[in-house]
C-alpha cells in the first residue's frame, strides 16, 4: 500500500477555501491509497467543510482506500456534533450520530 498524504487544513475552513480543500483531497485520493487530514488548527468551520469530510469518508469507503482525521480541533468537534455527525471511537472516521 502507498503511504498516506497529509492535508493540513487552515484555521478558517469554509466556502472561501472549499475549492482548494476539495482539490487537495481529490488529488490525494487519485494519487494514494490513503490520505490523512489534519484539522487540528481549524478555528472557523462552516457546512462546506463538514460536507467535504463526509464526502471523503464515503469516497474512501467506496474505493476501498483509507481516510483518517489525524487532528480534530474543538471547534470542528462541536460543529460535527451540531450537524448530527460524530467521530468514531478512534476519532478518525466521521459517522452519522
């Protein structure tokens, strides 16, 4: 298996950065068997980031690739909870609550 790409998210993740983050995730999935997203620095979150993370989870499952969150900031954790999403017990996969 090919090693993972790590995508570092910016502190402000929303509609203004969605295209950039989507391109990074899509490129990583095309090039690798696994990607990791470091969201430990995320301070501001909107729906577009949550949609991207859910989509990445589904894409990984459908393509039998590995997707992992390697850092989850408190603001992101709260946004996921408000959206009815939760992290797996290992804090690396997003699931419906």
